[in-house]
């Protein structure tokens, strides 16, 4: 399994155990994290090494996926940071791509 996908899974596991220990420390019922089968999850988080070029989503160690954008690239100067591959109820997949962009600095008048 590619490292980028494993990081997303480990991040979700880390969040589950942090919540468990936070509840245990607070004295409430901690609710130990349960195992979820592969059919339970409808999304895969890829938190590093994602590139988008020429209508293709490229994930290192995973491969290239053809994508169709609605409305074109909103951030042509942005750098892709992460992506989430999500399965809809009809069985089709789509990608949510996150970009790091330079924020415009506005002057404060006073």
C-alpha cells in the first residue's frame, strides 16, 4: 500500500485514540476505538505527494487518475497539498483536492 495512503489511515487512527484518551482522562465512558471493515469507509485521504496536471491526478506510488474538473482550476498558481478520494452511493468516485495558495495582503487603514 502506498505510503501517502497509509499516512491518511494512520492520521485517522491517531485521532480516534486521542479522543479515547481524552475521554478516559475526563472520567467519562471512553468508548474504545472499534475496527471498521473496508466497506465502512467511503473515502481515502492522501495527505502528501499529490499533483494535478493536464486533467490527471497523480499520487506518488499509486499512479495517475483521470479527472474532470468543474469550472477549471480555481488556483492556477497554487500548490496541491492533499486530496480525498470519495465514493458516492452510486459507486462513482470523485476527488477533493486541497491547494496551498498565497493569501492577498490587505492594508489596514485607521
